[in-house]
C-alpha cells in the first residue's frame, strides 16, 4: 500500500464509507493503520484532541506532496465540520423556489432543540393571517437562520445527512463496479426494513463483503467525474438557487427527481453543503465531481451569472497544471453526462494552451475552501497561468489575491478577512518561517518537484496596517533553461552573441531595467557554453535557478560575501567562465574588468537604458576608459514586450499619433495587429512575452573610440554600422505582428 500522502483520496473515501455504514469499524481501523494514520479514533475526536507540535506540522504539510496535479477534494475531516456560508436572503430564496414541506422543517428544528414549538406556531399564524409567504416569515422570525442550519448540519445526526452519505457511497461503489445500481437499491430496501447498517445488509444479501470492499480500497477507488463545459444546464434548475450562493459554494444543479438533486461540485466530499441543500429543499443530494476551474468557467457563460458580457474587472481563477483524462460527453437538460474516473499517473497530460485559462468576469469570493485547499489552489493556479508573482494583500475587510502575468497584475480572487491569519501561517510553515513573528518582514522559500517541472516559491512578508502582505515569487526553471534562439533575438543578433560567448575571455554585459529578462539571457548564455571541460562559477543575489554542472554562489552580506569578495574568491577556483549577478559598485567593476583581462570570460549586468550607456556607467565607477575598451567585448541591451495573443489576433489601423511615434508616415501601408481579448489571454489581447534586443559587438574601431573617451552619441554612430538600436528592433517586431505599437512604445523609449 502506498503512503498516506499518495492515498489521501482513498482515505477520504474510506472515511465516507464509514460514515455511511458501508465500512464497519474494525475494517476502518485496520485500513487507517495500513494507510499510516497514527490514530484510529473518530474523526471528530481527532479534531478535538490536543496534538503535539510535530503532529500539527504533519497536518500543515499533509497536502504538500500532492499539490500538483490539482487537488480534487478537501480533507473529509475538515469539510465535515465546515461552515457553509449562506445568508438569510439566500435561505428565503431557496425555500421559496423549492417549497420544501414546512412540517418537516419544523420537526427537524424541534428535534434538535433549535427552536420552540410556540415560535413555529406563531410564525405560521402570522403568515396565514397576513397572506405572507410562509418561508419568508420563517426566515424573518429567526426560525430558519444560518446559525440554526449550521448547528443542524454540524451534528450530522439527521436522517437526510445519513442518506446523503449513503447516496454518495453508493455512487462510488456502482461507478467502480463493486455493485450494480439495482443491487444497491435492493440493499437500501432491505435496510429500510431491518434498520441494520449497510455493511451488514450488503453482506447478508451476498452483494459485497467487507473483505471485498477492503481489497478495493487498497487497490484504489476512483470518483465519478463530469465535464460541465459541454453540459446543457436547465435554466429552471439554475433558478432554484441564488447565483451568488452557487458561485460561492462552487456547484451547479445537474438534474432533479422526485427525491434527489444531482449537483456538479468542485468538492464532492463537502457534505456540509449537501446537507444544507437537503434541509432547504427537502431533497437528497448526489454530488458529482467537476474541476473548480471548469465550474467557474461554466458559471460565467450562464445568463444567471451575467455570462456573455465583459466585466469591469479582468480576472480569472485558472485551472491546475495537469488535468485528469476525461471523456467529453454530450448532455441534455436534467440528464447528466456519463461520469468519468478521476485517475492520475500515466494518464495525466498537459492542458492545451488555449484551454488552460477561462474567464471569470468578477473575482470569486472564496469562503468555502479550507486553508490548505485555498493555499494549494493559489499556487496551482499561479503555475497554470505562468504567473511570476503572487500577491496576497490584506485589505480592510477582505484579502485580495493578484497574479503578475506577462508583467501585469491581475485580480484573481477575494478571500474573507478572517482567513488571513491561517493563510499566512500556512505559507510560513511551508517556507520555514517564524509563524509567530508578525511585526517584522521575513523571507523564506520552498520547492516543488512536479510532473510538469520544478518550481521554487520565494516568499516575502511585509507587515501592513491590515495585516501581513505576502508576495510569492514563482520560479520555473523551464523558463530560463532555454536556448538563445528562444529569447526573441534577430538572426544577426543571435549570430553576434554566439560569436561573443565562444571567445576565451572578455566582459559581456547585459543591461536593462529590473524585470527586463536579463537573468534569462545570462542563463541562456551559460547553458550554451556549459560543457564538461569548462569550469563555470556564478555569484548571484539570490540564486534564482539551479544550473546543473555549474558552481553557484549565493551572496551573503552578513558574512561579508559580497559580489566583489565572491568574485575574488572565484578567481582562485580555476574558473573558465564567471557570471556576476550585477555590477553594483566600483570594487565589483574593477574586479570584473581585471578578471576579463586575465583570460576569463565574464558575464554580468548593469542598469542602463542603452547598450552603450554601460560604457559611461563603468567610467562613473572609476574604471579607466582604456581598461573598459580592452575588457568589454560585447553589450546586450534588452526589454520585454507582451506578444499579441494568437487566438484573438486581428488587423487594425493605428492612429496618426501612433504612426508618428513609430516614425512612420501617415499613409503607411504596413499592416498592424492587436488582440481583441479572449479567454486564452485574460481578455488583454496579449499572451506571453518576448525580448527586444540591442547587441553591440565591441569591434576594433569602437574599441579605439572608447579608449579615446568619445561621447556616447559618437559611439552610437559607430555602433550603428553593425547593429540595430532597441527602438528600431521594436518597430520591426510591431511590423511583423509580434507585438502592438502601444506595447512597444511603453517598453522601449527612443534614445
């Protein structure tokens, strides 16, 4: 049997079977022991007992290894005690639309001592005398309240609670061919007469023994699944629940019979939701799993949720990195499509790029997820959408979650303010940070190795007036482990860089503002020259990506390991190639120049607007011009621009002002393109980024001019003989339909 982390889904199913009386206590205890569960007490006993710090950490880390591919269900012990957020107006709406038996409602509330008989009688009298809707009165009089529903659901002793568990357990048994639908119905009929537990009834009827069920659990059981994107939902059924309630709880009604609602839900183990719906509708509830991303995408296509329009806010809650294989099936209203198994392993595959992002016209307000589930989803979605940074920002009355995608921040979701502490603590535990320290900024990190690649999360916290703000930098090694030909270089620029990096010595500088892709360019260069016979050492702050076969050194000012000191030490390690993360001061500049002059190939970066601006930057650090001329072999200036989305790319005619800024005549016959906005690009019209480069080889004529201290303008004139300026390359990318004029002009300034 696999580890409990690998079998968490099966463990939840076993817990469900136990609650539904399908699995008896001895077999549950045996299964729990084999699964590695340290206790076999009841779930609520475990939740209520005191736990050690080690046990608490185990719980906090429980979901980590299974983070990706996407989590499918919440932990059963969490959702059994979950609170379903519902408001009085929503309660009244559901009651009116579904008209459950009033006597039954009253009996349930009375049986659990939640109201008095006199209260119910007074409410009914008032409704009758004043010709009022009885359900509205029950809510207005404080009889059917969110608090009473929560108490009733938490106890899990009502008949409909047991029926919902039995219904879900039966669906799972039938789906896994452990029993037929007809035989399970026969067992339920027998149980209704004998009142015996289902495990005994199934055994007595020779339909399913505990040994057979135990063996099935050990070998693996799958959950039914439905793809809602292809499903034709009934408007009549959708009107039975308030849109915001369905959005908040992430479910949609699939079908309705005389006694049962079938719903598509992102969490089929959220039995608290099923029980709440049962109480308010008088129907049993059969949940079928559907990925929350598909549910959110489907929600926004339905008229009840404002589907079809463009919202004021551009947001999305994207799908996980890896989807389970599922068959697409057609469906008619109130006839759910054939469910498909949720399987993993070899069947996992990448989601096509066009299908990975679906629109949500407003940020979903997430309040039905556990903390572990929420943090997991935030990280999953960040990876799925190629986000480089995740911002978790406490506001006055909520938490705002934003992703930086293609250099732009997007609102993703809103989280209840009361979850702030638990979300922060969860992330701190994962990052190895001090959970109790909330007044000082902290830094931490953790790594994830998943099927789609290796991901590092660098965490930074900052105390603010509303709580701790967290920024998570998502580092995807696949983004930098690319060849030079994938950076967006022109053919001649690529050849120039290839000539520079094969030289045995010299200083190659990459310039540009923060976030312009300098690190990716440096890593691409290092990957190109990295071979067995070469010793490469890097000095970085921080080491963002680990490069195989390369010695990487992390700068640490606390122990006086600066760029300059690290570079001096690296020179004593017999290096062939050295990369210095950034030349920040004269000491580092002088050491880098000396290294380049003594037979080493040195890569580094500078913050300058143009390639030749690096010459003056080094001179201002006190480096003599003749040393600069001798050491510097090439300079690369770069910017990043967003690429036009291929899915919604359309030709258009820019304004005269735009043409003038591009240096083109008003009657230009050139074709220009832009993206109209679609689900694949967050409706921005852009998807992905590419580089705009200026590559200057320091040839002999330019070298003499640098040594003679000529002006930057004169240097520029000489460099123009063999290279293109940033702006010129940017205009060419616009004319090729790679990016838009507006995007290029925002990123690249005329110098």
